[in-house]
C-alpha cells in the first residue's frame, strides 16, 4: 500500500505532460490548414513584391502628396516597398512623435501624422526597443505576425458560425485578396483585422464585457468602431427574439438564461464612444478640439459628413447614367446579401458585412485604397459558398473557390506592381 501515493503521483505526472502534448497536437492539427494557407499566400505575395520592386526607380519623396520620413533606396528593394506610403507616416511617428499643430502659417490645413492612429506605431516602437532592430524590420514583421493571428481568429469565427469547410475556403479567399500585401507591410490592416475578428468572435460567444477590450484598442487603431454598434444592436435584437421563443418552448423550471441588456447597452455605448478616442487625444495634443478632422481635410476626397459621400458628386456629374449606375450597384449589393442563405450567417457576420461595406461607401472616395479597406469585409467570401448538401456540391464549391483565389492572385499582382510599387506616371496608377 505504501506504493499507492507514489504510483498515483507518477500517473499524474505522466498524465499532465501527455495531456498538454495532446492539446498542442490537436490545436496544431486544427489550425494547421488555415496557418499553412496564410504562410503560403505570404510567400506568393513576397515573390510578387520582389519581382515588381526593381521596376520602381522613381524617387518617391518627389511625388506630389507623398510623405517621406526617410529617403528610400533606389532601385527599390523589399524593405523600401513594405515601408512606403502610409508606412512612412508611421515611421515618422516612431521617430518624432505627433505634431503640435495641423495648420500652416496661413492657417490652412496640412497633412500630418495626427491622421494616423497611435496603437500600431506604439507597438512597433516597443518592438524596436525590445529587439534593438530598426523600423524597416520590426514594422513589417509585426504586421506579418498580427496578420497570422488575425487569420486564425477569422477562421475560428467562421468555423463557429458556419462550418469548417466554408471557414477554410473563406480564409483562403481572404489570404489571396488583392491588397493582402499590407498584411506584411507597415500598415494597420493586420491589427485592425485581428481586433474586428476578435470582437465578433467574443460577441458570438456572448462574452460582452470581454468585447470591450478589442473595441477600445480598435478605437486607437482605425476609425471604424462605430460600425460595430449596429452589429451589436442586431445581435441584441436577435438574442431577445431567441429568448422569447425559448421561453415559449421551455417549461418554467428550465427557463433560458436572460438576455444581458445592461452589458449589451454598455457595449453599444463603448462602440460609439471609442470613435472619439483618438480625435479627443489629438485635440489635447494640439490644443485644437478639431485637430484630427482639420488634418483629414487636407487629404483629397475627405468629407466630414457621411450624408455627403465623395462619390455622390461624381455620380451627379455623370447625370442620369451616373445615378443609374449607383442604383444598379445598390440593387446588386442587396441581392448578394439580402437572401435567406446570407442572413443565415447570423447577426454578427451578416451585420458586420452590411454595416462595414455601407460605411466604406459613405465615408470613402474612389481610390486604390478602397481595395484594402474592403479586405475587412472578409465574410463577403461566403457569398460564393452556400451550404453543400452532397459531395458533388462540395467539389463544385472547391472549384469555385479555387478559380476565385486564382483571379484574386492575378489582381493582387496588378495591385502590388502598379500601386504598391509605384514606378512613375508611365507605370503606376495611384496611391495604395
């Protein structure tokens, strides 16, 4: 009998590490596929950048409207490309912090780093302090790592809401998206995607107080937290309806858990309030309450009112044809997302896709940046993959996704070679 405790202790010792290894193995198998898709797509994108980069011999700092924190090497190499455009603004923030004014001596609005939110450059600066490496290494690497985490959270969210097959297919479409080069560049898309997907996953799981954390952080990353408010409201309404239905179907002894109205109301309020986080801080830094909006006004196509989107004037300028085009686009959007199959995605995925796409249309002008903005509307890929009933349906869905991934990669090369790697008036079209 004296050997009993030792035997039990030994068994527990053996069980603990084995259980930990089993969990690690299970997680690796579960998330191995989406991670492999992400890493393979990053290899392809890197090849696109390396192939296109030698074509950029234009001195970027001489381009009208281009902000340069440090001179770029010519001809361009990989590091120069992935820290160009918005990356130069973040590099400026890391080097010099934020300015104390957003107007010139004549009182006119000027472009400044106050238009760029602080969480990403703060993380980059912390990474530089820890590693001793420069911005050119830390910023793209951080974006790459955050992008990998974001893709895994997106996969998990889609898997919970739909199924593993469609989750993996939609993840592949996201990884091949034309503008995903920014997931390994000095841009905030990786961080923004991670925070949005985390918020939606927590919302699906009804972890409302935990949702506050990514929402507050998103308010310091991108000006899109207000888009989450109608998503939470829609989730709230559906939860109330489901609760009432469950009350009618269940005996009193097994009544369902009540809807957490107080926590949902708090979450809606924080989604709206987080929109003001950075504008308020910018006002404190400059002494001008409107500093953030003043500096935004220096960028082409900016409008302060969502009721007066930049494309409205363009459509009006084209006359009847312009308005017919707008009507066709609106009807097409409604047809793509208005069906029962799409609404079956649930209030979180469906609500985010509709609200975010609407917000982008209302708040953004027509530019190459629109492509990377739309990357955050990742559930849209589910339009291509209705639920598969038979093996033939699954095979057909696989072929459809494969074809669209190939088309996306072609478009990605065009975006990288013509926009990200801007090679001058003859070879490039605009800004990313």
